[in-house]
C-alpha cells in the first residue's frame, strides 16, 4: 500500500488571497497517477490519496482562528468560519476527484468532518471500516485536511499530514510519498536563501536542529509539522519520502519506486 500526499502548495496557488487551483499541476499529476496504475502490477486497493487545503483552507483557518480558545459569545462566528472552511476544502476535494475521474481513476471522496473527531487538536476517533471496504472494492479513497468537532476545543483543524499519520499507524502502508513544492527538507527556506542545503535523511528529532526559523510554517505546522508526523511512523518501520511534486514525472517515478531527489524519513 502507498499513501500519496498532494500538498496544498502544489495543487493550489497557496499564496492567493482567494481560493485558486493550480490546474496545470493537478491535471499533470492526475495523468501520472493514471500512468502508474496502468503500469503497476498493484491493484487500486493499494493506493490512498490525501491532499492539503492550500488557499482553500489556510487563509480562512487563520482568519477564524479555528482550534484556539474562544468565548461563548464568539461561538456563532466560529461556527460560520467552520462551515466556510469545510465548504471551501470540500470544493477543492471535488475538483481533485474530478481531475482523477477525467483520467479514469476510480476515486471516492472521504470527508474528515463527517468521519473524524478530535481531542485537543489530535484525531480522537476515525472509523476506518468504510474506507477499508472502498479499498477492497478497488476504489482509491481521497481524503483532505479539514475542520472537525473537537472534544476539548469544540472545533479544530485536522491537517492532511495528521490524517496520513493516523492512516499509516492503522493500515501499515509500505511507503508514504509527500508531494510538496520544494525538493525536500532544507536547513533553511530555499526560496529565501541560495545557500540552503537539502537534508537527504531525517531519522530523529535531533535532525530538526538543523532547521532555522526561515523554514516554511503554516497553520498546520509547515515542514516541521510534516516531519514530526512522519517521525512517529518510523517506530512502525514505515518509510516516508518528501519530493517536489512541481517537477513533472516525479510523482510517477516515486510511485514506481524509482530513485528520485528528495528527503527520506526513516530510522
């Protein structure tokens, strides 16, 4: 089994103030996934896709400060924000699934807001029975970062990376591929510094000491958040790789288990 993450920074224009899809990347990646399925001996049941929210989720999550303390007088506004965020990320999920369906990939959307609850911003319950049944029937589930009900905070954001961590710890995939908008993990933000160095292997939290404050951060944790989620999976022997999904054929080559540039997360 492979879990493929499509970063919000890849499939959307993440810095856009309004929701905007990067259709060039999305359609290209959809064709690469179809090509992988055509050339792989694996069944569709061996693939799960999770995508980020990008410009469809992060600006609104910041605006409404979902997941942080609020007074009951503010609850009505928070609920509107919750609804808006879910509506936006659900629209993105529909667009992603449509691109895959246009390439004859049998996908089925699974909405975290309808299947996940959290406790203090961490996944508390997630009934995987339906997801497993879809897999057994040959469908490819497509999940995404979403807002969910929280037993402590009432409302919180569950990132695509946290969903991957939960799925992997329960389904034990052979590998995880994270498609981002950079070549992997750098010691500093490669967009700001020409001397930024790619870190080829991360095996412990100590390796994060190489990262400085210029490393990309968003409302769900940025690159450091991704690494923390993936490091928890190394205890299960699950290897992850962070690659640049902006580069044509890199998603395909990674799915086909070819050697590609990136950062490996393993013990």
